[in-house]
């Protein structure tokens, strides 16, 4: 029989978002909804990853600096509560950069190049032969983020699975060097929608690709995005049987509609023939407008009080500095570089 005490034990939840733009529907279903629930049961830290945002924006740092508070406002709008969740800023926590430096000695360039997410991103960002060093090594910096807060449960989209695997490799290597379990392994928590596609169905909805329905999108932009959504290109007439697989409207209805049995009936009618894309899009649009209107309104209030957002980040970052310095000291000791016994 499972130990009931073990089952109720609090986990340390750690996640983050790059400060490369406002948060979108992919974040909402991929991770934010889970974070809102987890904050009631566990200890949670969320990191606004501004340094990681710089790894492909070194030439355009304004893009990162101008989005830090946008991301915090999005958190508050979806219901992340700073009295329950620590919200902190990556660049304000020096231990994270130091840990990255130590860990980078345990990871080969070949291993980084084999990371499938990094590989895909390098190809899609057309760096050519000028891949920024920080970009290639960002999985190491993510390992620093996760381990610095002793994160055990990581609610993420599926593009982050290779990062978690790499983090655990670093944890095992370091614990072997230390001959002690000074770092803890983590595991991912995927949602029912681990990768929300963009409206054209061609790629993951992603801030950097500019293919997003934002949590702050206007009624008009939501309507436009739904109307242009990819469906079944062979479904030319209403009476034709339509295909569900690859049909982005149904992917979104599965992700966002509150009544799965209604959506199943809709799918059956669509497959049989007699249901037009105009109708399915109208149903989806109504559902997204209902979801996003209150979020947009809440967000407008939060973004208008920048001082409050900065305070939340400052308080969270101070707390995080203390936590992460302890881990850094243990790592330095493992490498024998604690001459001053700090
Ligand atoms: P960028 O294009 O700058 O990388 P992004 O849109 O990919 O931005 P991130 O900040 O990289 O967003 O990701 C933050 C978290 O949100 C990660 O856990 C990631 O897996 C998740 N996430 C991002 N996009 C999606 C998506 N389309 N579907 C599900 N989860 C997502
Ligand atoms: Mg990303």
C-alpha cells in the first residue's frame, strides 16, 4: 500500500517564461492553468527568464526589458497569487549565473547540439554559423534555475522535456562529484495540451514566431485569428465529410471548450458531413472571447500599476537570492572551491 503521508507531501514547483513577449494561449493551457492549481498545494517559484530571453535577443535587449512587467501582469491576470507563489527575476539572482558557470564544465558542446529543442530552434531562427554561445548553452542555465530552487515538479509544455532530461543528467553528475545528494532530480508535469499549435497549424504557438493569440488580444484580433484558422482543406462544401485530425479549430475546441461531450457530438457531425467551418469557428470564437475577456480586463488593471509589479518582483527576487545562495554554496563546496567557507 502506498504511504499516504508521502502522497500528500509538498513538492517544490519551479517554472518560468522568457521575457520575450506577452503570454499567449499556449502558455495558458500548457502551463499557467496548472500553476494556478499547484500554488494551493505546493511551494511554487516562477521565474521571469529575462537572461534567457537575451540569448537570442542580444542585439535587441529592449524586447526583453520591455516585456518583464508584461509577463508579471499576465501571471496576475490568470490568477497566480504572489502571496502563494514566489515570482522572481532571473537577472536579479546572481547565483543562477554562477551555477550556470559551474555546470557548464559538466556538459559537452556535442550534448548541447544534440538537444532536440535547441536543434529545432537553431534551425528555425536562422542563426547560420553565428549561433550565440548563450543560446546554445541555455539548457545549462535552465538546469541552474531548476536546481537553485530544488525544483522537483516542473509544469511545462513538451518542448521543455529535453531540458528536464539535461537537468537531471547534470544533477546526477554533480551528486557523483559531491558523493552526496546535494541536488535533487526533477520531473515534468505536462498538461492535456502540451503543445498548442499556431492558428495555421504549422508550428507551436510561440512568442518569438509572432503567431499568437495573446491573453491580452482584443476582441477583434481574436475574431480575426479564429476566422483565418486552418481547418480541413478538402472540406469545401458544408455537406462534405470533414477531417478532425490536423483541424486546428477542433484542436482548440478540445483545449478550451468546457463541454467535451458537446465537442464530441460536433466532431461526429463534422465527420459525417453537414457542418460548416463557419459554424465551428463561430463556436470556437465565442468560447475564446468568453475565456479571454475577463483575463484582458484584469490584466489592464495590473499593467496600469507598474510600481506594484516591480514590488512583487523585488520581494520574490530577494527571497530567491537567499534560497539559491544555499545551493550555490553546496555546489562550490562539491568542487572544492569554498576556500573562504562562505
Ligand atoms: P519564445 O518564442 O520566446 O521561446 P514561447 O512562446 O516559446 O517563447 P517560453 O517562454 O519559451 O514561451 O515558454 C514558457 C513555458 O510555456 C514553457 O513551459 C513552454 O513549454 C510553455 N509553452 C510555450 N508555448 C507553448 C505552447 N504553444 N503550447 C504549450 N506550452 C507552451
Ligand atoms: Mg520557447
